[in-house]
């Protein structure tokens, strides 16, 4: 079973991607399930559920902005965003944990290198896991720092890991997915929570710089002109970096996640 997680649609402030395009692309890629996680809302996931019409399994999710960082929440409903304590667009981390676990949902720390985990780790114990691989972590420096932080987290906490494409465009769905060995059961009988917390193989490759920079330049509806100038510079630099990487082949790498001794 293949699951692609951490996907954004036009319901996020930094994506213009149509939900229908996401669903169709995921089916084309052979995924069995997708997790839609728009910023602070489940609207994109519910729309995908309606569009999919059973052709692919859609997990209701969202990526909530909290004082600890961005938290990916899976298997939830819209009551979380409506009832959780918040100030503006900042959700209270501990109340979010309570609300999601009351629904038997799961919480994962998105891109830990961009969270409070860089200065404190204590809050990790309240989560179900971390996003070990995020295909939008761009520079070599960021990738190295991310790997070092993830090792530190996993050394101190016995927590689960997932991968996320962090897709804001259709093309980015190709960047990473998780594969699970499952019994020959109907899809509706599969326990996704148990799968996500268990053994898996992660397939991933780096999302091209130009795709990320172009998305941030053209689809972000919040940031101002200084942000756009920065993305233009990244776009120009990205053309050369992507060319060099393409010469070497931007192929999938794999990580096998399993219980110790297996």
C-alpha cells in the first residue's frame, strides 16, 4: 500500500493547486491513499474526499501552526480547527494535542528543522511522531542540519516517523511516498493509524529548486515584495543547481523503517 502525505491545495495561502488535480495525479501515480493537510483547515481534505468518490482513499488532515511549529494532524474532522484554543492563526499546541487525541487522530511534527525542536525537545513526547523526510527541505546545509536534528530526536524519544512531500504543486506529489506491507484485506478494513505508526519503506527524492521557488513566487498570497525578490534569486540559482543534479540523476532513495531486530 502506498500513501503520499503532507499535501496542500488552494485552501492554503501558499498554493493555487486544484483539489481535483491532486486527486487525479495521485491516482495516476498509483497511490492508494493521500493525506491532504492544508494550513489550519480540513476543507481541502473534505473536498478531496468528495471528488475521489472511492477511487483513492483520502485521509482528513490539516497542518496547524502552533507555538512549537507546524503540526501535521491525520484522521481528524473539522471540529479540531473550530474548537481548538488559538490566537489568530496560532493554535495552542497542548490543546491541539488533546483535541486530536480525543478523536483518535495522529500528530506529527512537520519539518522539525523549522520548529522549536532546534532549541527544545520536551514537547516531542506529546506527539505520535516526526516528519523524518520532507522533500521541500532545500539547501544542502538545511538537509544536513535536518538529519542531525532528527537523529537527536530519535536518540532521545522512541517515536514514529513519516515522510511528507509537502506538495504545493501537482508535480511535487512525485517526490516522496510511504509503502506498507499489508494483509490481503479490503482497503476499508485497513487501520491507517496502525500502519502509519508501524513498519514502512520511505521512497524520496529532492524536489527541484525551481519548482519550489516558482511556487513561492507566484502562489504565495501573504508575503510582500522582499520575499518575492528572494524567490526570484532562488529561481535563478535553482536553474543551475537543478541542472547539475539532473546530470547525476535525481533518483529515489529509500529508507526502511522497522522495529529493532527485524
